[in-house]
C-alpha cells in the first residue's frame, strides 16, 4: 500500500447537479437542502442536456447530499482523512447498521480512474469517521461513503477531494478480458448491458492453476465496484451466493449480477482475498455503444475539498484497510 497522504485541511463545496464535462455542477454556498437535491438533474451520461430521472433513481455517489443526509469532510491531523455524515436533523449521525461486516465503506478513486482504495474508517463518539488517508498522489479524487444509517436506507454519497502537486492525467486503459495483479491472473466474461441486469463472471488463477480456496472478505468471495468514466457514477455489487451456504464454491469463478445505468465506459475493481491478503483486479468494460472514451480532463471543475500530499508520493495506489 502507498504511504498515506498528509492533509492540511479541507475547503468543502457541494455537488448537486451534473453537466457534460465531469458531470459535476458546483455550489459555493451552504449545503443544498434535501428537497432541492432531489430535483431532476442533467443526465451525466449524455452531453445533450436531456433530463434524467429524479435523483432517487440516479446511481450512487453522484450527490453529496441526499434524503436528508450529507457527507462533510472535516479538518484532520496530518496523515488522516476525516469526515462526518449529518442527518435530516442537521446533527452528525452516530448510529449505523453493519453491512458486509462494516458500518462504513470508504472508497476513493482518482478522477482519471488511475487510483483506487477501499478502506474502513473508525467512528468516534461525536460522529466523526477517521482513517489513515487513502489519497495516494496528486490529483482530483472522488470519495464515496457507502453506509446505512440505522433506521434509514442504504446510501452512497460522494465528494471531490484534491491533492495538489504535479500530475500526468492518464487515459483509460483499453478494454481487456484478462488482467494480472500480485501474481494472480483474473479473467472476465460477460458484457454489461445498459438498463438491465447482466451476469459478469470473474475467474482467478495463479501460476496457470485455478484458485479454488478464495477466502471470505467482508462476508463474500469477492466485491465489485464499477465506476462510470466521466461522472464516476458508483455501482457496488456483490456476488451470487455466500461463503458457507453449502452451494457457493470458493473460486475460481465469482459471478456478479450487475446493472449499469447507461451506455458508457466503466472501470471495474474486483476485491478478493487469498493467501491472507486482499488483492484488487481492474478492468475496463464498455456497455452499449458509447463511442470513444473521453480523454482525461485536465481542465476539470474546481475541487470541492483540498488536501496536501506528501512530496514523496508517486503513482496513485490501490488497496484496502
């Protein structure tokens, strides 16, 4: 794992509607009230300005405030990332349901999709979540808080965070059916289809042999996060079956049922545990007929949150806590 990024503080702005470039519209005023954040938004998957469905039907992670809950990064000591979630009463939420063995899943991805981390912060009594900073290297990162407040519905809220420093934007890797990570080879079969459920099967091997003893990670043999290029619409899906159910083998294949919201280029991140360590395999897939992928947008919208990086950081990292 990469060294945690040092944070010097945060300046928070809010994303409420999404346009054509990165699909992110900015507000420089206070948090958008829940009633306003549920208005119809521009469809991030298209640049023609057509209206999308109301926000309750939008993919996760596109809003910083939804259904009365708001994601609020807060000032943290060097080397930490900290945030709160405030509820409909405006107070920090302190009670969360456990989902997939954790009360909070924090996923961060650099906006050009060249960096990814999935970590699990700790909750303080005042409602502040803290974790060693997962922001590795300069760039604009999207932070996703994936949680279920006790008595509420599952939510994924998102906010942008900037790590200053020199960086080179990277184009999205070409689609491929096979990738390697940490000595493992992972292949993917199946093609996502916009607007309907598709089965995606990912198969793990090592040294040419199928891995048949995958270890449970967060209650499953694999976790899959899909991010749509451009606006980073977030999809967090889990595999068919579960460890110990008497019918789900521990590899080599892990099958997911996933539904992507639109035609587009997507980056998939598969988490799996083997040999006592969690590994992340990455794929680019294309759903429907979206045309060529967008070039990295060096003229991205101004960040909603800023943080200071370690001078020694290089390539954005991928990993878990």
